[in-house]
């Protein structure tokens, strides 16, 4: 190749296309060749970098699509529950019968001192709905009646009416009601309020815990809401 370039330079020099001598023509062609090599090298380098960048982007896309998202690593999309004996029986009662009537009874199986992770998720959702319902006075009455008709079947409609009057006097069915003088708290105005821990540690904020404790207290001490109301009318407390 170098011999061919030298011969070409000499011919072009004789024709006067590259100045007065063959050396000058040869030098110019050599410089032009070097410039062409540099330009081709630069173009090849740019092309190689572009291909490398595209390869890197494609690799990142593949990895990101194959790798689980961050939330998937921290919080699995599926959860398996190991239910103890009897848990499925409670769940089946809620599934097969009227949920609005059964959830109050189901709440007895939710020991709030312990984890509720072993209870069927549907049952927990229904119990949660009852708790939210009981945060209003009318809703609290509905929950109380549901528990009475499920667990205190000997109490008739007149007993329900006595209960309404009794707890209206005590708290107006407001689960946030608190007597700062005596310390009584909640819908049944438990005194001291910590007595309600026998039902659940969430007695401060859970109206169903308060209702369940109150009904049990009335049953154990007086036998019926009407007798508890009579006591309240005579003594101003029950």
C-alpha cells in the first residue's frame, strides 16, 4: 500500500497537482489519509458507544421486569393463615348466616388481648364493620340489640327499651363519654374504666368492647337491664 501511495504521489507531482515536488504531494496525501483514519476511528467509537448504551438500557429493562418490586419484597402479595381448631367454625357461621346478626356474636371470639391474625379475614372485616357502626349512638344501639338477641335471648323487647333508657342516662350512647370526676368511661360508664379490660384492652376506643362489657356486667349483677335501670333511678347509679 505504501509503495502504491508513493507512486501515486510521484505521478501527481509530475502533473503539478500537488506543488513543485513529489515529496510535497506525498506529504499531503499522507496527511489526508491520517485525517481519514482519525475520522473513521471517531465514527466507529461513537457507534460503539451508542451500541453499548443501547445494550445497557435493554439489560436494565430486562432486569427490572424480572425483579420483584420493592413493595413485593417487603409485603408479600399472598398470605397464608394457620387457623387453630374452631376458627373455621366461627367463620362458617358468619358466611352462612346473616352477617349483621352474627358479627356481634363473633366479637366474643375475638380476644383483643391476643393477636387476631388466626381469625378468618372475612370475619375480621365484618367485626370491623360493626365497630365502625357502633361509633354512632344509633349504630351502638343496633349492635347492642344484635348481641342481646344472639347471647341474651331471655331479654325481650322491654329489656332492650330499659337498656336504651339506662345508657342514655349514663352516656347518651357515646363511646367517648368520660366522667372526669369519677373516671367512669364509655357507653356503660364503667367505673373504674379499667374493668373493661376483661373484654378487651381497646376499651378506650372500641365501642363494641364497651357494649359487651356493659351487657355482661348487667347480666351478672342485676340479671336484666330493667333491674339495672330501677337501681339507677333509685340510687343515681347502677
